[in-house]
């Protein structure tokens, strides 16, 4: 699976939330300053080539939908993060978040309980 650029990921988040949408629907959800319609259309076609989205044709217009589940994407991104930045060690990643105070002890305990329950 190819990585997404920031712009591609932003558009995928919109497609996942809408489930089925046209380029004009995506454009409405993008905050100001909005890109040009053609820019969004180009990014969606790139997502199609990367096999993240497909479409249903309605004449000359296309209604897009995700073919990669958001949860699957999150799992792949998380695996990549752990592997590439933390040498495959979830413990190292968690230690990083605790050390940088991005997660406190109470949150860590809750996370560990949830992991044990799975």
C-alpha cells in the first residue's frame, strides 16, 4: 500500500466520513482557503490509482467511495510508525509518549487494562 500525502489523507478522511461523494461534496468539507475544484479532482484520481478509492459513473461525473477501510488504514499506519520510528517496539513507543508527557500514568493504566481485555 502506497503512503498518502497530507492532502490525500485529508481527502480520504472526508471520503470515509461521507461514504459516497462527488468532488463537489469533498470540496465543501475542506476548510478555507479551499483548493481549486480541479486540484481536488486530481487528488481523488491519484487516490484511485493508489487503489484507495473507486467510483460509480453517472454520465460524465463520478461518485467516489473508499475501497480501503479506515480501520485497515489506521492499522497499517500504526504498524509503520512502530516499525520505522521505534524499531518495532511498542514499549519504546509508549515510553516515548510517557516521557514527553503526551500520556499520563492514569491514561497508561487504562490503556494497559484495555489491552489485557483484548
